[in-house]
C-alpha cells in the first residue's frame, strides 16, 4: 500500500495480515480475543452510526464534531478512536480520574456533542454535569448500565450506502487535519487542549518505529495498562497496530502482575512510578528470605547495581553475573511474565539505579522523553547497548531538531510539534516561536548526542539567600536508596534546603523487624526516633554529592504515599508540587521554625 498518512490507515495494513488476537481483554474471568475481522467490523459499524443522520461533515476545525471519551484502556477505546477518525470527527479523550469540575471545563471548551463512558461510575459523573454541557447530545456506555444507551446502540448497519459514505468522508481526511485534542493533566493551572494532527502522530510513529525495530520480538505481544489518554501509550499503540503486535489490556492496575504472567508479553509501556512499585515488591520478597537464600539475593542485587550499559567488566564479574542470572534474575523475569525484552519508560525521570538493575536482569529499560505537545517522543534510548546511556533520555529521533537555549531550556522543532492549543492562540504563541517548541525542561547533551534532562524550568527555586536549587537531580539521587519511596525537595524563599520524604513502607517494615523497631502503623513508625535516625543517616550519606546550598538540612517523614487519587500526582505520575506544599504547609512551617522538628 501507499505510505500511511492518517492513523486509520493501519486498518488497510492489518487487513493484509489478519490476526486472531489483534486485541484482547479479560471478560468474566477469561481472555476474550478480538480478531482483526471483529475489530474492523466494530470500527466500521460505529463509524456508520456516528455518520447516520448527522449533518454533512465540515472541513473546518470549529465545524468538525468533537467526540468525548472517558474510559480506562480497553479494546473499545481504540475502536472508538478509529471510528471517530473515519467519521471525520475529532476525539477528545479524558482521564477516568478527572474531577467533575475538570470534565465540565474540558467539555464546555471543546463543545463535545457525543460522549462515550466506560462504566456506571463514569456515566454518573457525566450525568452530574450534563445540564451544564449545552453541546452534548448523547451519552453511550461500553458496559451495560441501567438507564444508559449502550455503545452498540450507536452502531449502524454496513450496507453499500454506509460503506460508500464512510469511504467518502474518510477520503476527505487529510494528514494536516486534527485527529485529537488532548487536554494535558498539568501540574499547575487549567488544562490545555493540545491539537495533534494525523501528520504529527504518524511522523512520530515513523521516527520512533526504527528504535522499536531494534527489539528482537518473539511473539509480537504487548500488555497495555497505562491510560490511553497518555499520549505515549496511545502513540505506541498505533505503532503496534501498524506492525502487527497484539494488544492485550490489563484488567486494572492491581492485576498487572497476574496479567503479565498470563499474557507473557514481549514489551510494555510504563511510567517510572510503576517500575518503582515492581521493584519494591521484589525487595520485599528479598527481605522476607532467610539464611543463605537471603545472602544470595542481596549478593545478586549488588552485582546488578554495578552493571553498565557499555560494560567493561572483568572476567570474574561476568561469571558472577551469569550465576546471579541463573539463581536470581531469572526469577525476576518470571515475575513480569518471563518473555519481557524491553520496557519503554516515559512521563517522568527514571532512577538510574532501576535502569542498571533491570538491564542487568535482561529487561532493557528504554527511557525516552517528550511532551503531549510533541506527539510525544523527542528522544529515546535504544534497545541496543550502543544507543543507551544511563541518566539520559537517549538520542534525538529522526527528523527532529533539538537545541539548548541560553538559559538551558530544551527547544524542539520537527513534524511532531502540535498545531497549537485549542482556542488559546496567545498561549500557543508563548510556547512555539519560529517553529521551536519551548518544552519548559532544562537539559544538556552528554557525549555529544545523548540528551539529558536536568530539571523542570518552573521547578527550580531560589533560597532566601539568592541561590538557585534544582530539586530533580537531588530527588533522583536520594531515591536510589531502597528505603526512600518518594521525596520532594523544598526551600523556595527559605534559608536552606529541606525535604518531604515518603518511606518505602514494605522495605521499612522488614528493616524494622530486623532491628526490633516497633511497626504498628505507618503513622506510628515515621515518629520512631530510630527510624528518623535511619533516614538521617541516608541524608548524611547523600549530602556530600551536592553543593552546600543543595544539601538537605532537615526533613519530614510522611505516613502516606502520594497518589493520583489523593491529588499529589498527575494522571501521568508527575508530582504536583504546589498541591504538596499546600497540603503540608503547617508541617513545613513548623519544621522551618523548630530546629529540632525532623518528623511529624
């Protein structure tokens, strides 16, 4: 076929090499396989239904229909996405955990006329704001929900007339047309509608595909669990649809471990937070061992912590690694299905410690970098060793230019840069100047070609003494300690730098048991003098890595993890620093006031 120009061109590619499991999802306790024929039929029926009785498709951005979608990842998500594209519409997806207020803002601005919701809870959330959405004409649900129209009711019949209409409308869709408006989760401020065209995403696919082709896939099977609202998960899903990789959808975030063992994928997309969780469980299992087995576990861990991307290890080290692989690392691989070759990581900075450990265990971490505004990939580490460097986000992808501004900000130019923010031309002009996207990230090139992110421009703060502190490198370094789950460095307009720390409670509980330190609850243990002293030792160990003004002078141990549901993290796992500062304002004031207050 001709060179793909639109995202839905994947349908023609798939038709040439049909699969019995193009998509799959757990339904009523067992995996339901969606064949290529079944997926295509659903897409075309839904496209026919969306076009039936509607006004002639408009070619203007304002006139094209906006279709909303609020759902966890499942086959119906991408089926709806592709059907909307075929019908000439624009998909406006939102995160399932978005608040009713956020949904109201997004759907009013985008003038969504039809909404698809996954289940009863999300349907009820939409109903609570329905009267405030003047453009909304219909709501459909994927699950059977009492009183709601099911998405099957939106499907039309596939006869010669409807097929001809779909072809006529889809043929008119150009590569420069907007395919989707994605509202960024944002760490601060109002969500912004990023307009991405078919050209933006298709080019990003093509220029990233060459990196994925380095992976020696065995069965072309991927497990999907990140929200498809996350542009990295969505863009890579399109790649998988083009190259013939089966997409299996995890039931939910709590079943990922079990689903990995069932599906045995070659690859999956992740955010660093999930890798941290996986490794936390590995560490907890290691801590629970006794005697010789425990000694072997931590010996293997010490081998992995010293693993290099471009190894120049001694013969003795390589022998040790092979032995550790047989005794320990093979069990780690089994925990993620046994066949995982690579994990593509994005959304936030990945700890170098985890990269070393997973890579040593034979699971390659391919950390990349990008923004929703860049469709998203700007740079990525390759699968092959020569294309990877720890602590970097890899090489800039093909057809993309990156330069570092005088103030250190990363600027990007390429075919993947967004059309702009929907209905916000002034804001668009602020971030795109002469074709260069201002990312808001600070970075540098390592070894000439590997891009390294050093901090977020807006997160660098200045102490009351006028000294600048970049918190991200400090946080990433201290998180290398297994007892530190989360950390936020603070000190804006203060005399010195301090930190809020969430311990890794699974690891801490095992440690407390070893040292006979009481552990009755998380609230209790963070107040234990012996635990506070333990974390003071950690801070003392890492402080020499930083200059005087960057060193942590005081800290607070917090009893609860920061999560999306509790409001401290965005849906993509980024820390909402302003929310954390507000939530713990009283404790922070007390810490800075009282020189002895090192715990809550």
